[in-house]
C-alpha cells in the first residue's frame, strides 16, 4: 500500500506537469477550467488503465467473484494518481477565479510540481532508510524530472 501511494504520487505529479505544459494554449484564450477538467480526466483514465493492466498481468484466478473483488481492490489502490494531480487542478481553478495570466499559471504550476517531486523523492528515500543527504539527492533526481518538463515546455513552445 505504501509503495502504491508513493508511486501514484510521483506518477500523478509528473502526469499533471506534462499535461499543464501540453495544454498551454499558444495564441488562443486561456481556459483554466477546461485544462483542469482534462487533467482530471486523464489522471482518472491513466489510473484505470494502470489498475486494469496490473490486474490482468498479476491475477489469474478461476473464481469470477474473487476476480471482480480483486479488480475492485486494485482500482481502489490507484487513488494516489488522481490525488497527486489535485495541486495543479486547484491552481487552475484558482487561476480561473482570479483571472491570472496563463504564462504565470503554467510557470507556477511547473515550479510547484517540481517542488512536490523533490518532496516525494526525499520522503520515499527517507522511508527506505537513506540518510538525509542521500535522500535530498534522490529528491533532487525526482525534481529533475519536473525541470526536464519545464525545459521541454520552454523549448517546444
């Protein structure tokens, strides 16, 4: 359960960063609510696909009822992916309410998610028994994923 939580946190944070960068609308009106909805839909779809693939690859039972119960448990274990997208979704909703500029929202979201990736990596390393310095280096490696997305966004856009 702990491993699913950490995996879902990192995966959801990376997913929301990539979507935030990809949904950045060059030359068209900023639609923060639309972007927030698509991030949630994509996170939900990714969680369902991951749960189904995991279930199909690792559970081979003869009993139909047991198979459906295990599929339900596997689906329920995917909630961290969706929860990890919520900071980005909430940022977009607040941006829509406050009328913030898209460029600022995208930059803030990518910075926020990079900080969250650092936190996820550091926390996971500390939980695994790494010392603080090593854990911070691992967190930095996770944060590099966020920086990579931000850099790709800058180059592509």
